C-alpha cells in the first residue's frame, strides 16, 4: 500500500535534516525502524514507524526494517511475522530493505576483536551483580574490574574461547574499556558481549556469544549506511556510547537523534507489563481489542489512516508528555465518520408490536449507506408489524426533556414511520417490561409529516422476522485511572477496569450485516462505530465496539 508523504510542516528533526541537505552532508536520507522481535508492537511503536518511514517519504529516501535480534532467549518468529504485518497495515513498505542484526554477527564479532586489539575492550570475569556493584552511582565513581588490565593477547585468546563455547553462561563478558569515573554511567566499561548457549531463530546454534543491544545497534546502523538513527528519548544517555564505538572502530558514523516517546492515558506501554496481562489471562491475547497493541487496535476496527493522523497530530518533540486517549479516539471517529457505512443494530432488544399495521404485511425502505457519501450507495430495510427497539429507548416514567418513547408519546422510527406507545406489557411474575404495543401513522413514512407536527425523538429499530442474532462486545478503557503506574505503592493491575468488556449475547442486527467480512466497520446509528470480529461467522456475527459517537442523533433527524 502506498500512502502520501506527510503533510507540509516541520519539527526539529526535519529542520536539522533540511540544514544538512542544504550543506550537502547527505545525498539520500536513510532511516530505519529497528524493533526487537520479543513482543508485539503497540501504539508507541506506531509513532516511531510513522516518523521513520514518514521522513523517508518526505525526503524521497528510504527506510529500512531491521530486527535487532540479539537475544535468542526472548525472540520468536511469531513476533517477526506480527511486526511485519503491523508495519504493512499502517501503510508502509520497506521493499528490499529487510535486515537483521544477526546478518552482521560475523562482522560485529570482528569489530569486537578490533577493539580488543586496540586495547579498548577486555574480558571480565565478574558476575553480573558484581559488575553492577562496581559500576558506582551518579554521585560516586565506579571501581575498576580486577580483570581490566589483562593483556591484549590474553583478552583475545579468552574472547575466542568464549566464541568457541568453552565457558558457561554468565561466567565471562566482553566489556569496553572507557572510563569508570565517567559522569555518564553508560560509559563505565559497558558490557558488549555475553555468553548465551541458546538456539537463535535464524542462526541456530552457530553462536553462543551474542552482542548487547548497545553494541549491535550503532554498528548495524553503520553497516547499512543509515544517515539518521532516530530513536526515543531514553536512548539519549546512550548516545555518547554510540558515538564512542563508531569512533573507536573508525567506521561510518550515523547520527543518532532522540525524540519523546508516546505515552497514552488509561493504558500501559511496557512490553513486560503487556506480557504479564497476556500470560495471566487478564486479556484474551496480544490482539485483545482493549490492548494498546497495533494488532489489538486493528481487531477493534481502528483504521490505519486514523493512527497515521494521530501520530502526525501529536507531533514530534523533545519533551515527555502524556496524550489523552480521547485524542486518539477523535482521530478514529473522524476517519470512520467519513468511511464507515451506516447500519441498524439493537443491542438490548425490546419487542414492539404495531397493532394497526396489517398482519402478514411488510415493506422495504430504501435508505442511504452514508448520509454524506452517495458513492457508498444504498440498501433496503425490511419493515413489518413486529419490530425490536433498544430497551434504552423506552422509559415508563420519563423525566423532563426525555424525547424517546414513553407511554402516550410519539417517536419516529429512523427512515420509517411515526409511532405512538399505547400499551406496556409486563411479565406477571417479575414485573419486567416484555413488549410495547404501539400504533403508527401511515402518512408519515420515509420522514414525511404532512400535518406539520414535530416529533423530536428518533430511534433505531430492526424488523423481528429478518433480524440477525449477534454477539456485540462493548469495550472500554483497560484501566480506571489515567496513569496506572503512577502510584508506586500499588500494583498497576489493581487499576484494571472490571467493566472494560461487556458482552451482549442477544443483540439483533439488520439482515445485511450477516455476511459482513472480518474487519469491516460500520456505524450503528446512534450507538457508535462497530467492527466485525475475526471470530464472527455468517450464522453468528460477532461485532466489537470500536469507539462511541460524539453525540446521539436522537434529537436531530439528519444526523
């Protein structure tokens, strides 16, 4: 899928690139999106995807998709396939430029030996906890490892034995020799390689020595000729190490630029926490529509175009901020308002019998699929004596300014007749309302009111004989508070919203929705936007609420 370049505008990254191109520093802008294949992408990744691919589009360059697959313990092909599907769904294509850090393992190892030979790296036998203890604090310098001054020959021999698999996991690491008193803790002899006897999803058992992310990342950028390594703000403190490694190895030096990550209210973005929610069964998988994952949003019916609009709208800056979920939902509504066909769905059915409509008779109303998009065509709605309306559209003892159906009151059936409630039928045992008996005005079909009277209430409906039974899932915010992790004294899971999913098993839909394909989105008039779930079948449709409407059209006939 090809999408247009981002709209005209600027941010600090574009300003910098404009200056560099004007000075002749680059002939082509080359960016990259470098996910680790250890989980599913979420809305925060969408910002990075849109930024990196968007910059390439804007400047007529290219964006690489590179999987930083340096930890075989946590990485799976499942995640790689899902990531590729998500990027394509968002509308971006990397063409022939699909790469893996594992493509460069041999070269990266050669770089490691080069650092050793230059006296800039050494093999350290300290345990992981000892390395942390020796590292020092922000106010106190670190302590040098007792193995820091091994000779080049000894370090080189040990490194080669590490590669050959002679040592167990955790027994030795390769560290850069930089400065244990550096103010930036990332420069205090960081670990570059660790021993992991684990099967890699691409290289199998050929390696038991794997590079750390900080070592593989910058060198992979260099090998691919990346001009701008755009990453989130937490990597700003890692940039001096990125620069030091490129300079120490005397290789091409890309420019790392950091921007503020996306933080969204009423959810969590941590891969670890999302994995906990999945593994503990608190959600129904990575693609649960309540999850902030791209697969979850796709299943919920969020259009890719809405996510691109959202990422463009929130902008790119250096300051951390939290974006309210409503901003994303507004982008979804705007896109679906333009593209989603309209349909009738009754979520909590209440039977209506029109007593003065002929028994056995019926008719068809021709109605538009979209009030503002004639190109979307029209459809027919069957009408008959017995109907269903939403239980929420009737009140036996209504308050003031209630314009829906009530005893003795009139409403208009959307696209149909004006009806009046004449009688309320109740269950003798429970007293629950089971049926309404109404009368209709035959002169008011198709929105006509020849006598000029005004009816403020307009409600949706389906004909009983042709209604399609369906399950409708109403999704809400996953958490009850805007920032579930703000209170460090409480587990974030304590804030999970028990009402984040309501399943309505007795919903009734207009007949044309029975064969709607998975992923198709509709506006159920007056109720919101709904998407066909992958679990749906023609015999038993399943719809998920994508997002609510801003306003009800119960008082406005042309909504």
